[in-house]
C-alpha cells in the first residue's frame, strides 16, 4: 500500500512519542528489604511467600554475615518476632525456588548477635520477650540470579527423634585382613532426617590392645532395622575371642539430635554371622 509523505511523517511522530513517553516502570524492592522495614510476625505458626528479585543488600547484611560466613547475602528480606515463651524455634526457607539461606539475630545495627544461620533454614533457642530478626537471603549456592520466589515458615521446631540400639553379642573377624564386623538393630523415629551408628572396638591380643573404629548410616521408620559396621584395627589385627564394643547411635532432624550409648562385651568368631 502506498503511503503519502505527510502520513508517513505523522506515523513516525506517533511512534516516536510512544517510545519517548512509554518507558517501562521500574519494580521496587520489597517493603521489608531492610532492617528498618522488618515485617513483624504476630503469631506462630507463620507462613509467607514473597518475590525477592528486587531485594537489595546493605551494611546490616554484611555485619550479620560477618558472624555467619554465608557465600553471599544477596536479595535479603527481614522479619521480626518477639517470642511469647521459651522454646526451640525453626525458620524454614527450603521451599523457595532459589538457594535461600536463613539467619536469625538479636540486637540492632552495629550490635547484632547471630543466634543461628544455615542454608535453607535455621533453628534457635528463643527466650520469652526477646525480639529476633529473621533474614532470608540468596546465598548464591546455585550460582544464578538475584532472589526469586521466597517461601518462609516459622514455627516451634519438632522434637528431636528418639533412637535406641542393640548390639549382637557375637561378631566375626576376617583372619586374612584382621577386620572385625559388629552388628545389631536400631530403632528411630521416622521424623529423623538422618541417623548413624559409630562403634569403637577394643580387644586384648597377647600383650597388646587392638583398637579400631567404624560406623554406618541407618534408616529410620520406627521399627527395628539391622545395622552392621566393619572395623579395622588401628593398632593391630583383631582375632577370635572377647572384645569390648562401645557404640554411639545418633538420630537428627531440624529440632535437634538424640543419642543412645551402649557398651557390650562381644565375642569375635571366624565364622560370619
């Protein structure tokens, strides 16, 4: 279609006007981007999501990270909570769509005291009447971007998972390598994020004391689960006969860790049990 020179000039002017007058709006940082704007948490449990892609960092973030040592403190946002009672609390940001770190502190700029920090979440012992500042930030562990969709929950931490263990009175040794194997069962709550058994084995062989260490991770579902650990002697080779097993079992979740200690005399045989 043929366009007249006058019409072409008018169209060009209209486009130019739109280009000059229609500049895109610049997104603003969240209102709780800094310490002074910390969002107060009225009660627990608390849950929120927030777009942190425009969040910034400042000297307060740097001061906090001086006590934490996170890889980065990008895109930080602030919350505050005054504890109603003495309790163990947990701030959880694992559901964020970026690598989020959490830092908890008391005090004020220039006088912060970090109570807890970690990748994805942080737990701390809260005291009634104390105000805690909860900072969620991009720790750049994923190496990309500035923030994203932040997801935060704050609540009383779950109780540490219970754990108990047994040690079989019969173990076995490998005459060729001198390694010993100790076994038993372990029962721990399904709430455990991880659990393990560490064993120290000690045996008198002639005039010498043979001592060694071993361990294994264990699965927790609330029912007795078998475990076994191979132990190499650090001061000699294990032989057949009596030995002292000292086991230390641990199960942990976000609320803490439980421990179980056992000391049992075992008999090592050359036949695998």
